[in-house]
């Protein structure tokens, strides 16, 4: 059985590795640039399952994905020799008003009812967890089991692991169209006009997924949501946990690097770090932890989240032979989604 995967971001690479683990021998990953070139290496790397879930279904899925990361990190280290920086750093969500504190109380209660660890802290207790926190906080919710990975390291590990598994990765190979024959996906055509036939094609082209010619019109549009990030360096490291305030966050890596984010912008694929974006990110980061004002500004970058109003697209599509691995927060869900996609591909073979 041959499987062709479009895109070598975290979704394409994790799916390739999972298919290989389940015994598929002929897997080709096509990447128009270099593996991990886009959103996957640009992410903040938070495994913020509790803070980022909006309802019980997400909480269940996200927490399961987060809890699976330890084993995946160990497996990737064993096969690739690369440490992906998986750490249970914990996360604080801060409130600066009584109204925000009330929302945090409700969130903490919902998590506890779910059997998860969460605690509402007064300002003094919050500063025991993170002494650098702003004096203006009214309360904080503490989620000790939230974690993080270092995305560029995750992609290095995945790319090394799939190469060792004998999976072919073709860099600089742009898929120009999906080939459909008699209502079935039969492979892909490259911009070089080469046609690669396949028993299954997996679309993992991130925020470009809707732009691949031949993608069925039944696939709800995946659109780019630009996010900018700024990296600061503090020496010595002072922060240790992820801290959120509303949609903003600081993610200390534990070694002095602090990733501050982010923006959510509907500007298409405009690859620009803007003055306004950096200004807003830094203003909020310094409000969260005033000591960051003295940290060195190391670099800033942006990339594109693959967002879809139709929710994540993971598994079978409306076209037989074409599978989807796109449209969601891929760092947290990468392994969990790769399991679903690999299962669907192999289930598709069993039915064929
Ligand atoms: C600023 C920012 C912060 C983020 N923080 C987090 C976080 O903390 N936690 C979290 O879980 N998620 C986070 N995300 C989201 C996460 O980065 C993405 O959901 C995830 O990386 C998507 O992975 P992907 O493989 O689908 O896409 P990508 O990594 O974008 O990979 C898609 C690949 O497909 C290739 N491609 C596209 N078209 C073609 C074609 N026609 N032919 C061949 N190749 C093609 C591209 O070159 C690219 O390499 C963040 C995203 C951003 C932008």
C-alpha cells in the first residue's frame, strides 16, 4: 500500500510516523519547502489542555492528548536522539478584575468536577507559585498539569524519526493538484508534472489546505489566522510556569527563553511581523510579569494557524482515498489526530 502525504508539518510527519508504526511500508511525504518550515516550528508549543478547552468535549480530547505527550516524547527521543523539551511546567491564568476572577472560579470548578487538578489562588498564593507576577492581579487559577514542548525540536525529532523509519520525504515538491479518477482519489500531480499514484492521499497542508487544487468543495474552508510571537531572554531565568491573561501568554522555556504571544489576525498569508503586533504582545507580557521589561528582545516571527469554522478535519473525506489532517491546534493534538488519521487510512484499505 502506498500513502502520499501532502505537507511535512507536525500533522504530515506525525501521521507518516504512525502509519509506519502500523506497518505501512511505502509512505512519501511531499513538502513544497523544507519539513517543519511553517506553523509547526513557529508555534509557542503550549500543551494547555485545560486553559484552552471551551467545552466538555474539548476538555476530554485535549486532556487525553496532553497526557499522551510524555510517552510520545520518550518514544521520539529513543528513535531520533532529539529531546523535544517536553515539560509539565504548569500554567497560571490571571485575573485583574473581580469579574475575571469570577470566570476563573467557574473554570476551576468545572475542571475539578471533571477530576482534573485546578486551584483558585489569591494574589499572595499566586505569587508563591510565580513570584514575578504583576502586583495588579486580583486572583489566578493554577493548573499544575499543563505542559509545553519546544516546537522546532519536536519537528527535528519527527523528521529524524521518519527518515529512520524509511519514509521518503521530498523537500521542494509542491503538489499542484489532487488526481481524481472515477470519483476516487488516485494520487497527486506535482508542479513538475510528475504524477504519484497512491492508494491513499493525506491532506496535511496546514493553512494552505484549501488552496491545493482538486481539494473537494465539500471541505469547509481552512483559512490562515496569523499569529505573531516575540522571544525574550532573561538571565538568569526567573519565570517558570506558563502565564495567561485572556488571549495573551508568556511561555518560559526554563532556560531563560520566554515566548510571548500572540496575535490572531485575519490578513491572509501576509508574512509580516508588525509594529502594532509586537507592541501589543510586549505590553501585555510586561503587564503579566513586569520584570520582563528588562529582558533582552531576542527575535520576533509570525506564521499561520490552520483555522476552520467547520472544526478540525481529521480522518476520512467525502472523496474515497482522500484523508484529512488539518484545521486545528496541531501541536497539542498532533499525536492524537495522527492516530485517528492512520486508523482511517488502514480502515479504508480494509474496506477497499
Ligand atoms: C503563532 C502561533 C502559535 C501557536 N501556538 C500553538 C501552541 O502553543 N499549541 C498548539 O497546540 N498549537 C499552536 N499553534 C498552532 C500550530 O502551530 C498549528 O496548528 C500546527 O503547527 C499545524 O500543523 P500543520 O502540519 O497542519 O501545518 P504546517 O506546520 O503549516 O505544515 C503544513 C506544511 O504543508 C506544506 N504545504 C502547503 N501546501 C503544499 C503543497 N501544495 N505541496 C506540498 N506541501 C505543501 C507547507 O509548506 C507546510 O510545511 C500555533 C500557531 C501559531 C501560528
